[in-house]
C-alpha cells in the first residue's frame, strides 16, 4: 500500500471487503510530497471512519491531515512535511460491541506495521504516529519495534499496555517483529528512526467524553492502560477545552502541539 502511495506522490487506495458498515472500506491518502519530506506523520483514526466520510471536516482523517499540514507550515514555512491519513483497517462502529474489543485493532496493527515498515524502506525522514480514539488501540499493538520518532495517543479509551515503556519495547501484538532483522523484545532491543525508543505523548480534551470510559479490561471487553495516568509514563501535551473530535481544529492547542510533535520540536510542546 505504501509503495503505491510513494510511487504516485498523492494516491487514493480503496479496498472493499466485508459488508458490515462501516467495515470493509479502507482508504489511505498522502498530503504533501513523500519523496522530498523531511518529516512524516501518519494519522490513525478511530471508530465510525469510512471512505465516504474520510474528507468530512477536521473530525475525519483527510480533513485532519490537511489541517495538520497547514499548521506545520504555519509554524515552519520551510518545513518539508508529508501527512498520511491512514484508514488501513475496518474501523468499528461506535455503537457496537466491536469498539469495546481488540479484534479490529489486531487486524489494523498488522496492516499498520506493514505500511510503516514499507515507508521506512523508502524514506529516512522521522515518522510520527498520531493516534486518535480507537486508533490508539491499533497503534499500541503495532508500535513495538517500529522505526518511529514519536507516538501521540489522544482521546484514547486505553492502550492494552500498562506503561509507555511496555508500549515501545514489549512484544508486538499480534503480528511479531516489523522486520526479522530488527531487534525484538526477546533480544532486549528496540529501534526507531534515531536508534532510540520513540517518545510517547498523550492528550485529552477537557470535554472529551472518553474520560468517562473505565480504565479496565473485563474478559474481551475494554482495554486498560490509560495513557493519561501518571503511572503510564507518557508525556502529556496540552489540548485545550475541546471534545472528542476536536483535536485537529485550527487554532487549538492540540493541533499546534501535534504539529510540533510532527516537526520534532519536542521542547516547544506545551504540557497538559
């Protein structure tokens, strides 16, 4: 999938599968020029995301990618940034039991690991994962061993990981090492774009309803591992008073901080 994206510069790829809405619709689109990018961000959306709504405002991945790219260019007009809006999995419906379980995230993690590994083979630019809502569950399962500079989890219902350290260095779940030649948890290693574990960030809007989701897992339901908890060990970034879908709204602290994370300007990120 990523190979096709790079070859064409800006490409839309749609695959239709299962008939259960909104599942079965996958779409990945690049904003900016991957061939010349010096920084790359991948936006991984959460539930109720479909190809039909992909571009609908900054609440959806296409609109979010455009807003992020514009904010990065506002902060640094000379920055060479590409943003990948990634719907490479069957996003579960919000009002369903699927959104409470890990099945869709397992499938998404496999696809995300493949795409990030393919992207790394074709660019040396630092890569940041920006993971919203259920997308943070996908990312948490995909991250270990991936060549990343930063991972930002926001509006997260949980990660299935007890700490940020476990998220970056634990065994990949469920797909194994991204590359058989790269280090694994068993070998005690991790690898990123700089040879170090990626920075892990977390944010939550003041009016985000996900704050009421219990931080626990009961049988197949729930996730645990709230990245906003101090014991998790993530770097908390300021988001402002927004709700669950407002993180990429222009003019917000959350968008500014996500752009700074994308640009690698960690010292300038305001803390929550």
